[in-house]
C-alpha cells in the first residue's frame, strides 16, 4: 500500500481513527479533543491518534507499507477497518463524523480489523505513516504528540 494525498487543516492537527472506535464522541462538542486531557485519554485507549503539526496549512501525507527509522508510534483499535486520516477539525463530534463530501479534508483507507501499530515520521516535509497489525491497542502517553515539519 502506497497512498499519497494532501490535507488542509485549520487546527494544525492530523487525526487518524476508525469511525467506530470514536463514535461514542459523536454527541460531544465538535472540538472535544481540543481539551488536552480528553485528547490524551482517547489516544491512551487506542481510539484515535492526533498528530500536532505546529501550524495550520496544507500537508502531504503518505501511507507506506513500512517506515525505516520512525520517530514514534501509536497503537490504535480498528473495529470496522474504515480509517479516516485527515484534518483534526473533521474529528467525530458535534453530531458529525467524516464522510466522503468535499467539505472533509482527508482520506479513508481500509485496514484489517483488530489493532494496529501506526508508526510515523516526517521525511522531506511529508508526513509518513505505516500500519502493522498488533495485539496491543493502548498507549501510555502523558503529553500530546508533536511533529516537526
């Protein structure tokens, strides 16, 4: 799998999640994840990954089979296998979730159901991600994940 696309974000954040894993936040406020304790709690449960990008703008994202020398990684639950990778502002909440409309900034990919380890790094200004099956689904983060681009 090698997929490349661009995402425009007005929240300086890239969100990665299976729609079913975060569906319980649909009735929450649209920006529930801007509260750091909520962001980290959901990431530690393996429901979502937020990559803080430092500033708003357009970013290139590349999904690869494997990453050599990743800068980090996060375990994620994939109950449905339908995974959204896109702008933080399109995170499920406020009664909405990402769909295939032109208003949503991001892409959907299909992964095997279960748990995955998502490794990440920035290479030549491109956010590179790779997913590999895992038995583990939780994390032990104490702070937000920040990428230097």
